[in-house]
């Protein structure tokens, strides 16, 4: 069956974006019966040429249509109109007792939104064959027990049946959810029932679904400042106002939330979501104090807001005292706990999870069902086996020892070369530290980046993570997990040379 010609007329002077207009008009054609289940839509390149727009506009429109459940896309069969559900759209009940319907997908932002910051390309290296890359977020993949993981995959495929190979539950494998419940209870003191745990395609999907289920036009999402650019993109795609609130050595400055929201012209009562990384704030590495944790929960409960706790890197802590997760506190259903296996195992696994209060389970499931139906079932079963057999715990133990050695070598090398002219934060946990070269005040970060690249070193500026103003001195996010101690030593020595070359002599 060939593709159906679409009768679409775009208003280029109107207020709606072109991709939104395409999405809305295709949806209208489906509801009018002019497009029927199984009908093929034109290829993105073909429709773009027909409408005289860029292909990106059509790709984004099709993404919106898939998110709404209007179309499906499969390799080899193109984009087709989906089968319409027989019943009503899933819904849930919030704390107020009112019915919450599944919201429409987030709008794409335009290039003028200051929160929409694309990834900056890495610096160009003169010697690309011998890269010393201090990229954060990359685990020691060379140390991953591939053979043991293959064994778990073999076990999962060996037990596979029609249920495993078919369309499984949107909430994820029952076996994996049970293992995650045990993990978060033992390591983070979070008492979660498996039925409140949702398996997702990484932590980012969990964030995306949560903002869709909780946020309405005119609402406010509070984020930490500084924070990850991808995080700001996820929230910036919603109909909410995104308000940054600064952090300090104790974490998010809870007492400043109301003033920050008002300063942006919004009502603090409209805050629906507060995003925090309390165990290792990104990118500063600060750990939220007990006092701030309790203040945040009290503030959120009073406002009827939800706290989204992203507990990335939680497995790797290098201090004697380790605070439990924020979700381990008595939070009265105000905290959603999000985790991922991307950093502990390998990023390509793309398995994350969300621990939800009971009132958010159905709204979350409704959105997940229409966005991707299910996360890959066999990978989930393999991961459940990997955890149940103790392989996961052994891997975390080995990696903790390895990362402790690499972290110590990085800190030693930084202080050896820079002495009092360097300040480091975030060394208590995680797989990166925030490094400020206090002796190079006034030197642009880009100058240091380019000088380091000339020596074969990649280093990543931190200024792009700050909304309320960059640090006064050149500051960088330095990851160390994927580099051996010898490479770290070499890399810091070369970095020292680059900083010295970039710093004017007095």
C-alpha cells in the first residue's frame, strides 16, 4: 500500500509552530476519517518537499504524532496511522481527588528560548589518535564483565516464551521490578513496592513522562542552577515556565524558591515539579544536607508540588557517611525517585526506572503506553538475572574500588600541578568533579579548551550549565571514570601546560 497524499495548509504567519500545525492537521484528518488505521503517511522528505518546509519540521511533527498515539513508525513499513484505542484514554487520580487525563505531548521549543541549549561539539584535536578525554558521564566500559552479561542474556533467551518475546507490560518486567525494589531498599533505604516501580528507557524518559503527567499550561517547574542542559531541554519542551533556583554547599536553596518564582513573574502556588539531584548535585557535586531535604519535602507538601529526585551516580560514594535517598524520608507521596543503569553498567543498555507514589502510577503508565508501549523485555530479564545472581553487586564493588583509585589520582595530580590555584568540588561522590582554575581568573574557558585540544586533551567548560550567571573563574566538568591512572596523570600535566599558556604573565 502506497502513502496517502495529505491535504495540509500551513499558516506561516500564525502563532503555532509549523510542526505543531502539521501534527494538528494530521490528527484532524484521522478524527474526520480521511486517514484510517493502517494508512501510510508520506516519507518525511517527501512531505517536506510538498509543503516547502525543512525535513526537520516533518520529523518533529511525526514525533509529536507518535507521542499522541496517532501514528506508529516501524523500520521497513514507514509511518502509519495507528489503531484507535477501543476505550477511553487512561487516566489517574491525584491527591486532590480530581481526574488527571493524559496530557498532550510537549511543544518543541524554538531557538530563541534561553533554556534550549543544544550540545556543544567537542573541541577539535590535533592528535585525535591519542585522545585524553575528560568527558563526564562515561563509565569504565573496558572493565565491564561482558562475558558475565552474555551469560545473563543467554539465560534470558533460554527462558524466553511468547510473553517475553511479545508485547510485555508497559510498566516493565515483573522480575526486574522486584529486583529494583530490593536494590533501592538495601542501598538507598527506599521502601518501594514493585507495583509502584516503572521501568523506562533510561532516566530521561522517566523525566519526560513525569513532566507530561504533572504539568499544565501556566504551571511552573523549578530546577537547580546550575543543571544539565539536556534536563533543561526536557522541561523546556513543556508548557510550563522553567525557573532556576541556585544551589550552594547544602544543595538547593529551598528558602529562595518562592522569591525566584515571583521574580520570573509567576505564582509559587503554580509550582508543580521541583527537580533535584540531592546525592551528588549536577554539576557541582554538592550533597544536599538533612536540613534542606526536610525543608524541601515540607515546602512541596504545603504547595501540593512533586519533588523529582534524580539519584544518578548514587552507587559511587567515597565518604564514610552516606545519606539515604530523599525518597527514604517521610514525604507523604510528594517524591518521585528516578534511577538508571546507564552509568553503573553501560549507557547502551538504556534501562532506567521511576519509583512513584500510588496516585501517579496510572497517569505515568498511560503516557508510557502511548509513547513506546514497552521497554525491551529480554534486556530487562537479563538485567534481572544479572542482579539476582549477585553479578551486579560484585560489579559495583569492583567499580567502586577502581573509581576510588582514579578519583584519588585525579585529585593528587590537580593539586600537584596547580596547588592553591585550583578549587575542586564534588569529590565525595559520583564520576566527575567540578574544577575551577582560580589562578586563571579572566581567562576565557574557550581559550583553555583550545589550548588543551592542541595538546590532545579534551576538557569541558561548565559555564553552559549555569542559567543565572557563569562562574567568575574558568570552571570545567572533569570526568575520570574512563581513564586509567596513568592517563589521568598525563592528562592533568598537559592540562596544566595549556592553562599556563592561556594565562597572561604578570
